[in-house]
């Protein structure tokens, strides 16, 4: 198997040395296929199984574009469950260590609203959350998505299976039309095809076959 190091990507040295410190030297297959497209600004639909390193794929894409001096929500990541949202937030915080002031906020259902509203008033660069709760914040006008430049639908097939399609559609329409949208899914059923057509613009497609 060929391996491609992260250092072959046009990333700033500080990001590359942080990846090295995390023990990430070579890209996984989904990273190697998607990152060149992602860094060029394409919308992307990527199909790959669990454990293939999808979080770093979109995380590096988000962080590469992020302006740490602009204290506004510049990336929104939707996940099916609180557990997955926490995992994604933790990975994003590790990937963001090359800068010391990038704030990642997790907003999930089942947690009280008021502290979340206080955190949003305080500000964040990246919000990770579940569709129901993000939709709630939009409805109450407690989240400002006007500066979102990257929208990620992580584990999109699971979110659709859980009945979140309409919430996702509402959230997408609260984001700027000019944005990069990335959809990650382990499977590619009709609902995901529909979501891709509705929410993404001329997406590049990446598919990583299961490895044995
Ligand atoms: P997925 O979202 O595809 O299920 P994750 O993003 O959760 O996968 O990554 C799975 C594991 O692989 C994590 O523990 C992560 O730290 C690790 N990982 C991701 N990319 C790399 C890499 N390039 N090199 C080494 N480990 C990696
Ligand atoms: Mg994942």
C-alpha cells in the first residue's frame, strides 16, 4: 500500500508539526483522497467506514480556512449523537493545538439550554452539535450562523436514520449560501443521495472500499 505523508499537503508548518506531535504522519486513505479536494474548496461527499479517520479529514479542512482572529462561528459540524459530538469536539481541539485561541463549542440535546446560550454569547469558532439542539438555537435566535464557511454533516446516514432530515434542512437554510459543505457517510442510500443533491454544490465524490 502506498502511503502519503501529511507533509505533502499545502498546510502551514505549525499545523504539520502539530499533526506530527499527535502521531499523525501518513494520511489514511479517506484523508489522502479527500484532503486535496477539500483544501481546494470543493464540496465533498465521502463514503468510508468507521475508524477510517474522517474527523481529521474534515477537521484539517475546517482549520485550514479558519480565521482565529475572527471570533464568530465559522464552522458547524452536525453529528447524530452527543457521544459522537463529544468525540469530534475532542479531536478538533487536538487538531487546533497549533493555535492557542481556537474555541470549539459542543451543543447537544439533553443538556440545559441556559449554559449553552451563555457559551454562545461568549463566542466560538467551531460549533459541533446534534441537529435537534442546533435547530432549537436557530429557532430561539441564540446562534448566529452568518459567518459559517464550512458545514459538515458527519455520519449523515445515521442522522437520516434517526429522523433528522428536516432539522438538517432547516439548519442548512440558516447557513450562508456561499459555504463549503462536506457530507460523510458509511453508506450511500437514496436519502443520502437526496441530501447530497439538496445541500451540496457540485460535490466531488470519494469512496473508500472496506479494507481486509
Ligand atoms: P471515523 O470518523 O472515520 O470513524 P476517526 O476520525 O474517529 O474515524 O478516527 C479513528 C482513529 O484514527 C482516531 O483514534 C484518530 O485519532 C486516528 N487517526 C486519524 N487519522 C490518523 C492518521 N493519519 N494517522 C494515525 N491515526 C489517525
Ligand atoms: Mg467519525
